[in-house]
C-alpha cells in the first residue's frame, strides 16, 4: 500500500511505527533502520510503515544535478513490502516541506496528520527547514508530543560505512558486484520496453530498449545481466548501457539482448539487473567487427551467469 504524507493517515494505520529516511538504494544500512521499525511494530502490535522522499531532496535544491537515483518509487515499494512493511509512506519533497520547521514536522506532520506512535531513523538523519532537526531534536520534541524514537547506528562492511554514495562510486567505477554486496542484490534498472531502430534484429542480436530515466548512470559498457519479466520469468543476457558510439546519432539507452528468447517485450515493464562488467563501450570500424565482439560478449556473459538458475 502506498500512502502520501500530504493526506491524512488511514485510521487503521494510525499509531504506527515509521522508519524515517530517504532509503533510495535500500541498502544494508537502510535495511537495519527499517528492520528495527518492523520488529518494534510487531512487538507492540502496531502497523509498520517505511517512509521515503520523492523527489529526492537533492533534486529539489539542485534541479540540474546529474541523475543519481538507485531505485524508482515502484522498486522501493516492492523492497519495503518484502522487508515487512504494511505500507510505504511517500513525502513529496517540495517547497512546503522544505520550509517546514523541525518542530512542526514532528508535532503537526508525524504526530498530528500521520498519527505516528514511534519513529526509527539512522543516527545521521536530518530534517526540517535548513536541516534544523536531528535525532536529538526528534527525541526532545517527540517526548513532548508523545512520539517515541529510536536511532540505528551505521552498518559497516569491510570497516567502512555502507552508504548510497559508496554504492554509486562502485557503479560509476564499473564494479556492480561491489554495489550488489552493499545493496544485498544487484543494481537494477526497471522500465517499459520501447521501440528502437531495430538494428539488433538485422544482425541477429535483438535488444529490448529501456530509457535510463533518473537512474544513476553506471559506467558505460557491456554487462552480464538478468531480465525479470512481469510474468516472473528470469532471462539471462548481455546488455549495453551508454550512447552506442558505432551508431549515428548517439543515443543514451540500456539495451539488453536476452539469450534464446524470441518473444515480444514491447510495452512490458521489465527489470534489468547488472551482475558483471565485461568491457567499456567501443566504436567499431564495421558492423562485422561489432557482431564478432557481441558474440564474444555473449559467450562471456553466459559463462559468468552459469551459476544463476533458469
């Protein structure tokens, strides 16, 4: 269930425990905060709600920032549900929310409109106008307003804090396996399959074309991927993400080619998960040279994906 913070909380979900954060990647650190909220809610027989902000606050304050999202709202909703949430709560980050004082955020929004009994955040969570609120403000104002609070410390992996920025750095460096360790799943781009220029068909490597949208751009190149279809099927493949320098004009796309698949995916929403980086984008002198390299890429991707069932 998707709830919006601009609307009154449904009566059945008032008195809930809210995990409060942005939770874009829903990585190990985010999962620790959400997990504490779910456990607390279950122990007290309360609804468990995981919140997120959309658009991301950075997008509000820096509208021209390069794309950086690790998940869409739909992906977060599925991840939150799998983590045990009864609902996802979306805070629309706009001028009104940006101008809300920390005191008002706690009293009027969390306690008043949303009827929260308790909130769980990360220790570094900030909120309210000019980031005037932190965990101590949340505790102090919450105590006066009847809101219980808990803070969860950072999660360390290899002695370093797990963070969205660490995941973005791994993806930009072409290391999807490191990103997957921190996320606990492969980074994945989800979207509807669009009609392309059909070049792939003519060279026997048909591709499903996806717009990259507001997602972070991982390192351009060729990856071993899996495609997750709406009917539950999982396909193995090799994908190019980038601007296709061999073709004119350049166009930024994600183009997975799925092995041994001949169905029609146009209009279907699929999720493409990045498992291994094979090589960077390259411009080929001829179509024959490109086709030969694509054959080698597919062989390598099949080898790397052999451990995955399906």
